[in-house]
């Protein structure tokens, strides 16, 4: 068992890394209209600035999670920090949208290495009775990053320019590299000596890429073909994993461990229904309402601020109360917030938007840390890396599916055109349809959350 100093160090590093990537992600959302103007981008291309990072990270999360279990979580985490920060710096000098999207995709590889290991390191160094509390603080740092991202991102974009967001990200990253290199003692590799399933990893990565890309281009014939190829490759992946002696994902987790399976499904549904909300409202507030980036960012912090307040409390409660009940209540509150966004129009008052964001923040704060606690508590230490990577994959897959729904609706109602006053009615119609879909997904997620079974019976 690691001592208290190791536990505190791991908590500091995990929470700082969990803050940095959401800060960059949400800060970019506020900067998108500025990017669109600078690079002359339409709405669909603009969404790829966000989704290229999320897609890349999601593709590599599972392979890096398993590599971390075998070769060491600290080692993979440190490599991820270096890659993430190097390409954050290179993004500052991106001369075009194509280079920006490409650099964001490579940055996502580093992000995958961080996501796959940070939670696993935290849990490995934390007393079992304190897991929920530690995860609650960790999730709160995610939401603090999401809170300050739009606020500081808006100020930085409005005063210095969007590239300054990445300068700040790099500064935080350098500090994290220092802490990890010189103050995080020991290594965690409970699966050391096991084989790495390289063939399964390749099949999974290609299948995931095809599935996500095809799903976001369903209005085109080639998108349908790519999606079908992705489904076939995913079936091949499942067949391979069931036959291989040391698979990258032990599918028995999903077949026999209902807590693990349904907790991950609930996470996927929840992120699919909520991840694009900030992206959509950033566009709505700046284009339709005519707010500048700083004002829009200030409004958008309402949701993550309440997430940050609620998450530590919910995480601590889940150490003593069955996580599925707390998480399911959170999912139900999230549904209410999404339903209230369906009537949004050109004249919706700002206070209505803020109230709904607060409701969403409370709902997601109640859901996330208990759900993560359920996933991590449902497996043995040998699989902490892959469990952390799996729930990270659910999060990033949900982000990609959420953005895919947005791109699909934009394609149907707006086409490939820049957002301006002439297409505001089509934009509003897109928002209404998107929030209807998101609400339906979240309602289904309540049933997935309740179906997971009781963790305490394991």
C-alpha cells in the first residue's frame, strides 16, 4: 500500500492533468468563431477542429491503457505529457486550418496516454476506502478546467488571441512533467510480463476510426460505406478478442460484470447527450445573441462550476451509498436540463440559458464521479489501466458521437455554409432537433444506469 505522501502526490498530478486537457478543450470552444473568421471555415469544418482531437484520443485510449498495465502507468503518462505539450506548442504556429486539424489529431495521441493512465495512477496510490472521495476531487478538477476554459479562453481570445490558450496549456504541462519526473515515486504495472495484443489494437483502432467518421458523414454515400466497414471490422475485433489468450480488452468484463458493462454504457450515453452542449451554446451566444467571446465564456461557466461543486460530494457519498442510485438521479436531472433547451429560439433570454446550464451542471456532477467509482471498483488492480482507458474511451466516444449528431443535423438543415444572419432560422431548427435527440439518449441512459446491479454485492 502506498504511503500518504505518494497518495497526495498522485492526487495533485491526476487533478492537474485532469484540469489541463478540459481547460484547453473548452477554451477552444469559445475561440471557434475567431478561428472560423481567421481561416474562413464553414460550420462542419469548424467542428473538426474540436473532433479531430477527440477522435484521435479515443482511437488510442484502449491500446495505451493496456500498454500502461504491462509496461508502467507512470511511464506512459509521462510520454503522453511530453507529446501533448509539444504539439500544443506547435499548434500556436499552425499556418492553416488543415495544419491545425492535423496537429490537433497528433495532440490527441498524447491526450490518450494521459487519459488512459491518470485515473489508474490515482486509484493505484489511494486507499480503497477513499477511492470515491479521490475520484470526486479528480472529477471536480475536470469541471474546474471546463469552468475556467470558456472564461479565461474568452478573455485570452478577446485580448491576446486564440493561440494564447495553448501557451497557458504548455506552461501547465511543463509543471506537470516536472512533478511526474521528480516527485511521483514508484511505478504501477500489475500486468507486467503479459503479452500486448498488437493485432487486436490495430483492428480496434481502424474499426473505431471508421465507425466514428462514418457516423458523422451519414448524409453522404461514402459515409454509409465507411460506417458499414467499421461495423464489420468491429465484429472481427470481437471475434479476435474472444479467441486470443491475452486480449487487449477482456470481453468477459462486459459479459459477466454487469456493473462494469452498464456503468460504461451509462457513461457513453451521458457524454453523447451532453458533450456538444458547450459547442452549440458557444455558437448560439456569439452568432445569434451577438456576444463577444469574453461574455459568452462567462455565461458558459455556469454548468461546469456546479459540476465542480457537486462532484466531490457525490464521489464521497458513493463510497458509502450504492453508486447507481446517485448516478441515476444525476442522469434524471440532466434529462430535465436538456428538455428545457428544446424551446430555444432567437429571443430566448440569457437567464433562461444560465438556469438550464446550472441544472445540467448539477445533474452531471451527481452522475460522473459515482459512475467512475463504480467502474474502477468493479475490477482488480491488474486491470486499473484498461478500466481507466475504457471509461475514457466511453467519454471520448460520447464526445465524438455528440459532435457527430451535431454535424449530421448541420448537414441536413444548413449544409456546408458559414453561420450568418441569413441562416439563423435553420441554425435554430438544428438546435431544437439536436436537443430532442440528446434528451432521448439521456432518458435511455437512466435505464442503463439503473440496470448495472449493486457494486456492494461484488
